[in-house]
C-alpha cells in the first residue's frame, strides 16, 4: 500500500494510491479520517488498515495528481529526522578522499539529526540559499518510518516496528557541513529534506530491503547501488538507538547514501540553480526537485 499526503482546497489530507499509481484515493472514502500522516501512523487500527488496502484496489475514480497539491508524505515530522552518516562503504571511500578529517570512517555508526521545519515535496524546489551556501550536494537515501513507539528493541524484533519506507534526499551544504564540528547546520537549512513521493508500507517490501537506489542530475546517473549494502543495517540501527531513547511512532530514519555524490567526483560537481535532481528507489518511486 502506498500512502500519500496531499492538499485540496487548502486542506491537507491523507490518501492511498491506486494500483497504477496515477490516482489518489482519499482515506475518508474508506471511513478513515485522520488529519495527518503522523496521526494515521500513531492511531490506525487493523480494521482501518484493511479498509485502506481494499480502497487501494477498488475501482473508485479518485483524484488525479493535477487536481491536488503534492505534499511530502510526512510534511511536518514530529521530531528531527535521524540520519546515518558514512553508512555505505563506497561513500565512505569517496567522502574520505574529499576530506579525510571531516569524513573519517568511525568504528561505530555515525548518527546525526536533521532539522525539518517542513519537508519538501516531490516537485517542489530546493533553495540554493545564495550567499550562504557555496557547495550544494545531493544524497539519495532510503527513509525508514517507525510505526509504533520503540524502546529497548532487540535487533531480531526490529522489523516489526517499521511502518514503511520512503525516499529522502539528504541535501547538504558541504562548506557549512565541514566548517563545523557537527553536521547539523549544513544539513538542516530550509528545503533541505525532500521526501516522497509516498510511504510504501513495510509488508510490501521483504526485509531487509534490497532495492536499487539511484540518483540522476539533469538526467545523468550519479548514484547507483542497493539498499542492502548498508554498513549498519536497519535492525542494528533501531536496536542501538532504542537502547537508550524512545523512537516514537512516526520517527523517520534516513539510512545513509551510496557513492556518487557531487563532492566525490573528480573534480567535485556541486548543484547549481536550474539543476534537476531525481532520487529513485525501486518499488517506492521517484522524488524529483529543481534547484532554485
């Protein structure tokens, strides 16, 4: 099941996509009435979930994409997005070549958080922040959405806490990122968290996810890997984090990016206004944004 958030007549709603993925079926058609995706994740009952699944395969007409305003599936995350740094070996190698001091591979997982006032939707622009940002970069990542409050979770049980998966572009201002000891500022500027186009529920994707992940800039393939190449895998991430903190339902984890980012090229090739960035993950979809 593919879940989306959209706006119509100025009101945000939650819906499901039909099997073809070209029509939106508002959740209210199934008698499921939540004001946001966060509320749906926290409170959806088994009966409501079944009703949405049946709606997705029904022959109801629904709405075309041209009739609504696209939103990120979780437009306003309840908390900062949790991120993994240097979590593909190939990216660790290219990042180290760019700056060994800033991107040295650590013996343990590298966690950081990303401030998100409002997530950027598929089709919305990425602000290049002229005068502040000089080295704008892209990072295609698999996003994991937690489905219920998680604390002291064993790795073998972690999959049962996953609600679904989405595509995230961890947009990064490299000069800001590397000039500060912490990466928070360079990762957290407004519009720096494109997310979407939907959340695919976990039952649709075998665990661990082994999905092709790629990124295209102006149609040129830059990143191309598989999501099963994570150094720290999803069960370990969830188990390790919940050993000391609760991950509330709706928490979003960005699991890291593979090789092929702009700073890893020789010479580096950073984004400029007018660039079209497409982050794509098999079975989930494409997230496309233009730099302005």
